[in-house]
C-alpha cells in the first residue's frame, strides 16, 4: 500500500491549506476505490481529488501540484500530471476565446508541446523565442494529443541560457484509404479547459453539454507497406476538403444530419495520395503540413485505393 500512501501524502499536501484532512483518511478513501471497486489507482486519485475540489469550492488550478517532477515535453504521456519544464517558447498564436490569455508551442531538445495559459491565472506573458523554467504545470490529453496548462500555482522564471528546441516532426505519405468514425463535423466540450469530443452529447469529463462545432479528419494513409493514422485539425480539414466550418454547419442543417459532412468529405479525398508532415502523438501523426501528390511516390504504379482500403480495414 506504499503507492497509495504516497498518493495520499501528495493529495494532503495539495489540500492542507483548504481542508481539515489527514493522510490516513485520504489513503482510506483511495484504498476503498482501489480494493473494493477495482478502480485503477490513477482514476481513484482523480476521483478523490475532484471530490475534495468540490468540497472546498476550488478550481483545479487553485491547488498545488503535490509532487511535480522535472520532465521533457517529449516524455509527457499521462493526463493530469504535475511537471516542471525548462523550455523555449517556439510559437505563439491568437487565442480563440476570451478566457485564454496565451496559447502556443513550448519546446526543448525532445520536441514541442502545445500550452495554454488562462486569463484567470493572471500569469506574466511568455515571449516568443525566450527560454523559461516553468514550475507546476499540469498535463492534459485528448485523442492521444498531449498539452500542458499553466495555472495559478505555476511559477515562471526567465532563463539566461537558451533551451534548444528539437524537431519532433515525422513525414508520411500514402493513399488516403479511409476516414474514421469521429471525422467531419463534430462537437467539443464548451468548458474553457476542455477540448474533448462529445459522444452522444456528453463529455467524458463534464457530462451533458451543448457543445461547440469543430471540424476534424481522422484519416488512414496506406503506402502499400504500412498504414498510418493522421489527424487533420479544423484549418487543415478545411484546406484538405474545401469545406470550411460554416459550410459544414449549413450542410448538416439542410440535411438535419451531421454525418452528411463526413460522407461528402470522404467523397472528395478518399483514394487520393498525400504527403503529410507533423509530430507523432500516440498512434497519430498530427498534420501540420500536407500536399497532394499525383500518384504513388518515386514513379511507382498508381495506388489502387479500393484494394488498399480492404487491406487497411483487415489490419
């Protein structure tokens, strides 16, 4: 039970200034979930923390990390972990919501990762090209895509040294033989700190929600030897298919069915040959850049998309 005891001590550290708790009672709650209900340890910890947040009337970014560790951005592969980073601000872009103060890319020698800083956190702004030590940032994940959130407990220290940013991009090409379920016009959770796709009108984290429309393509590329899954975001999807968000919403409204958007997109792109470049996260390549090719690469015979589709679905 040493593992549960460690989790209990870290949770106690997080809430010691807000609630009258003991390490023993926290460990008992964790043990009940793990031993009696077979809940995984990480999920049990999340559940206990959420219950204490509700009890204290706090938001997640109002509590400390309870044990942040130094990490490389390329090694981040868990959700809701508290980490310390030494990074360079590789890119900044305009926030799409008033609640977001800054959004962009942080990088170190292992690659880059998206970051978000919320207006309510009232943090100093990061400058593109400068290097910082960031203490107490929390990881986030959806669809295999990891990011980090700066919060009220985050401390920012500008570094004199420059942190070199490594290139974590991959390049793949092949026939686009299929688009997967969850492509086309989708809805995401409207909560400020959540981008999860709604399933039947529900967010796995926040429950029932109206949602905000977005575009996405989850594509399968096949070069005849290997299959690679690729995700195109809203901007890339609009460029790839020629259907932007407003047109997609009009199509769905006219048909009273959102699935017509994905079907139309599939008609326009399945069977074509593409080269895609971007970082690999989980099993997906995230399409930062792409181009359509006239046929198979290096003078090979033209791709038979239908036969490749059968092969891809059999894997």
